[in-house]
C-alpha cells in the first residue's frame, strides 16, 4: 500500500462518521506519527510505498478511529502549551480551555511560589506551570496511581521536576505544607451534561476524572476549598476550571468561604469556564 491508497482508505472508512476536515487531520497526524511524513512531503511523494510495519500501525489505528477512539489515545500523545504529553485511557485528553487557564496563571507573573495542582491527571497543568514560571516548586496530586505514572513521565519528558503524590482530596488530608497557589480542573460534568457528550469522550476517557453526582455538582470545589483553609497561605490564589452552568454557584461558594477579588473568565468559546480568587 502506498500513501495515496491509505489516504483513500481512511476517507472511505471514516467519512460517514466524521466531517472531511477531521478525517484529513486524522490522516496527516497518523502519517506524521508513524512515518514522519508531513503534508508537504506527502504532496511531493504521495505514491511512496509504506513499510510493512507502518502499514500495520496505520490500519490498526484506522480500526480504532472507526470505533471512535480519540486520535490522541490512538497515537498515545497530545499537544498542550506547545509541549507533547503522553496520554492513555487513565488520563483526560488535555483541552484548549485548560490551556487558557494555564496562560492566565502564567500571565499573572508568579515566581518563587509553591504551587499545588489537585487532580493532576496527565500532569499537563503542573508540568506547564513548572516549565513556564520562574523558580516555582510544583506539586501534583491525583487519586489514580496510573495517572501519576503518566504525569511523572510527562514532566520528565518535558525536562521539569514536579513532585507527584497519590492523594484523595475528598478525605481529610493532613498536610503540613503551605501553598501560594492551588489550581484544579476537578470533575464537574453532571449526568445531564453526559447526555450531550460525544461517544468518544464517554466511552474512552476516565469517568472518575469527568463526572460528579447530579445532586452535588460543587462537591470537589467544596473539598478543595476546605483543604485550602489550612494549606493555602493568606493572600494566596486559587484557580479553578469550572462547569459553565455553575459559574454563579462557584462564585457564591468562594465568597462564602471568605475569598475575595473573584474573577470569573470566559474561554475562547465565550463560556464562563475558569475562576480566580484570593484568600483573606
């Protein structure tokens, strides 16, 4: 099989499930990942015969895509803040709105701070903050040991040092350390939201990192704020990614817990998806 033939094959098998632009993106990401061939090289040499091992990898990947596995899980990596992160079904695929949260923190020009990322997953937030902020000591906590294995590899691969620990924030955590910044992208998707989500998210991404009980959508925010009472310094800052449907409730909760200078910010889609607040 040559490149052009695989191009026709991926179109024939996926065009009924995905729009043409998405199929083209899949094609070029796959040949770049497995064959180190970019779009220009393909245009110049579309008749190039595939090596047998590359052909097998491409066909196997096509089977996964046809079953609606996310492309990031198919190739085992995702881009975030211009860095490459390993991903698998134990961690969420990093999202563009989370990049916006990270940029907000970085733009606030923090340096020489102790930072805690709660629910670190792939470590994309913790690794990025360690990479982009000056002289900060960054910690990442997660309930999943499998996620922490991925996070540790990602920090190492991106040449930063993050201290990762297996911690369940829903239990009373006795911690003597104080932090200047706490950041979290906790589970916040409700069962109602689930009905509107695509199959590739529901079937493949870890539910423990996505969903919260319908009757207590702010559960994890409450737990993190309770922890912050003892472990976030006075005038320390907390940053959350949030469910757009509960921005007012999160704002109210932060006020109740004594936080001030609360800013709720829209993402690039115009949805209220992140919040920043300062502890008294």
